C-alpha cells in the first residue's frame, strides 16, 4: 500500500520536474491525459533516465497492487475468533472490487505500453488501431472506482449489524458480480471484436457508452443487443445494490437494526448523485437513439447531464476518505471485550465536515441541472474543473451569483477535506462518540444531512 501511494506521488513529482529535463516549461499531455514524452527524445541521457524512472514507478505501482490482491487471499484469521475451521473466504464485495481494480489497471497499463511502443518503434496500422481501441476501453472501466466504493459500502453496512459474518442480501451480492462482469464484457468487446471481424468501434454519446459499426446488419443487431444488455445489467445492478443498503435489516431482530452512520450516509449520498447522473444520461441517450433524434429537448437534457458528470468527479475520492475516517474511529472505539458501540464514529466536527463536502457536491450538481433554466433553455457550460461557468450573453447578476456559489462550494469542499484529514490524526478514544462529546464544526449548529436524490427504478 505504501509502495502504491508513493508511486503515485513520484509520478506527480516527475511531471512537475519535466521542464528541468526538457527545457520546455509547458508540460504537454495528450487528450487522454497521458504525459507527452516526445520532448524527452531530445533530452539525451537525461531523457532516457526519466523514461526509465517512469517505468520503474509504474512497475512499483502495479507490483504493489498485485501484492495487495494476493495478500487479501493469503491472509489468515486468528483461531481465537474463527476456531479450527479458519477464516471465511474473501467476501463477494472484496472479490468484485479486486476484479474491477484488475480490469482498470490492465487496460491503463496496455494503453501506456502501446503508446510507448509507438513512440520508440514507430506507428503501424495495427498499433494505431489497437491504441484507439484501448483508449475506448478506458471509458468502459472508468466506472470501476465508484462501483468498488459502492460494494465496500454495502459490505460495511452489513458488518455494522453482524461484525463477524455480516453480508449484504444474497441478491445484492449477485448484483456485485452482475456489475463487475458487465464492465468486463464491455471492455473485452471493445478490444477484441474490431480485431476479429470487420468492425469500427466508436465512443457513444457519453462515457462508458461504446458503439459498434458493422457492414453486416445481422452482426450489427447482435452486437447492439449485447451492448444494451451489458449496460442494463450495469445500471440495474448498481441501483439494486443502493436499494439493498437502505433496506437491509438486522438478521435476528429488526428492532436492533442500527441507523446508517453519518459517514455511510454521505457515501451513499455521493454514490446516488454519481450514478443518478449517469443513469439519467443513459436514459436520455437511449430515448434519443430510438426516436432518431426527433425530440429536440433531449439534446438539452443530454448536455445538462453531461455537465453534471463533471461535478460528481470528486465523489469517489471523497467517499474513500469518509470510509477510511470511520474505520479509524471504529478502531479506536473498540472495547476491551472486542465489541464496538453502535453509536461509535468520528468526532462530531469530522462528521459535519463530511456533510459539508457532500452538500458542496450536491449544490454543484443542482446548479448544473438548473443553469439551463437560468439561461432560457441553453446548455450549461462547465470549466475544466467541473464548475458551472457564467453563461455567455447571460444576465450579469446571474453570472455573479454563479461565481459566488462556485467559490463557496469549492471552499466548503476543500475545507471539509482538510478538516477530515486533520481529524484522522487528532482523534483519540476520549474524543470520539460515545466516550467523548459529539462536538460540532459550527458550535451549537451541527450541519444537517443533505437530501438524497431519488433513485429511479430498474
């Protein structure tokens, strides 16, 4: 874990130091975000050293990831807890998370290898086609981080009720596999089908939507059917998992079902925001395809939800931070007999900071959805950081309000993140519930939990 963390840090530092080796102060990246190393060819020995160092960092990152996966399967549970039968097998949630992580890293590694091969060996028709296909495959595996967080969140909710053998409902666990293999099927289709048959692969109207264009109409119909089945399995699967978290009950007594913790509430809220935007975008695109674009308002709706995509890009990392903070609090709250009080959690001010971050993302999502009304039906424009931009030709007062909301939301989110990180290092058993006072980020006025957007049925 440390190797992976510092490998990412080393890559960031490498990008910042690139001008020292190339003499160019503008570091360039391609449209997929990969570092442009063409300038390193003129940097001589230094360029070769930087390239070698970059691949050593990548080797450390992927080696660390593989080691963590192997460690999850090889770790043994203490006999004092599990007896002679040993610890249970790796849970479906963790299995699917590792599966998704492997898909994600394999595709991105293949993209980097092909790109480097083209830079040093030269471009061929096959390599160019393969590079394009792998780039499209990246869009199919970009759901992996948020899906993984959703699976782990559902697993933690089940463990909250049964710390030893807790698991989500059986149908929710099947949905884990449904989502995971849906992503895998789409990634395999994107890469292999155009290489095996006469086929052109194009990105659809949104991230994760890939289209196949074939001369044979029967093959075209078959591939379209498989694509929609995979997409419906993905969206239906994660919607079912979200529902399972809210309706799961204590296995022996319903009255013992604990309330959802603030950290999990925020994680679920961000998850619903994230997938609600993607689900609505998918519905709009599907309706447009079947109506052949005869409904003009669908173009505006697609633009609105595409803008919403950029506002929820912070959701995965925020969710991971919230879960990590809660795990640290539960570690500190464990009693001498091994039990953990149901009301245990991070300090009150850290919980308020979670709500503050969630509120800020939710407000940005709402602004992206409402800005079309403020601009008389026009599509919202977003900057590269996912913030709503002032509409061109729009009302000056409206522009000022949008700017104020944008910067207040950014300050709230980043301030909340810093507060949570500080709380992780400062919390002690005496300062966390139920042993210490709740406390508040704003004395006397705890921040309310933000409303959860509705989740359409599946």
